[in-house]
């Protein structure tokens, strides 16, 4: 069983930066491909970025060049560095495995980009 806790969200102005963290429990974390997802009001949850157990990464086109996903297996943590934030990045951000597992969804962390 894996438990995931997201943190690091907040209110930021357009062009600003935030770093999200996802702390995972469980000894198998290092073997799991992980993803950051987001859900904006009135929209479906979408995959933003993913990282394999070997640290290969993929990004949605909307965040490519602005967001960076990384992981620290020693700390059982996945990060999402978000730069050049835009109002359309406003959403609740979640981490989960990739593909996602229903029982692993946490509370998420709210990111609001507004002036």
C-alpha cells in the first residue's frame, strides 16, 4: 500500500515559481513510475508530468519547458518545479503512480496563479 501527501502549493503571480513535493510511504516507491496530475475547476483531471523509476521524464505540451519533475528515492519524494506560471496553471495538483491507482489519490495541493 502507498500513501501520498502533496505540499507546496499556494498563491503566486503570473511568471512566478513554485515547487511542489509529494511524500510517499512504502518501501516500493523507488520502483514506481510517478506522475503529477492537475484538475482545474470544471475540467477533468489531467497528467502534467511523469517520471519513470529510472528517471526518464515526459511532459504535457502545455508545461513543456516550464515544469520539471524529479524524484529523490532516498527521501521517497517526487517534486514538481514550476516556473513561468500562467493563470491557466491554476488547479489542484495531485501526485499518483502512472498509471494512476484510484486508492492512492490524496488531498492534493492548490496552486493559484493570479495577479
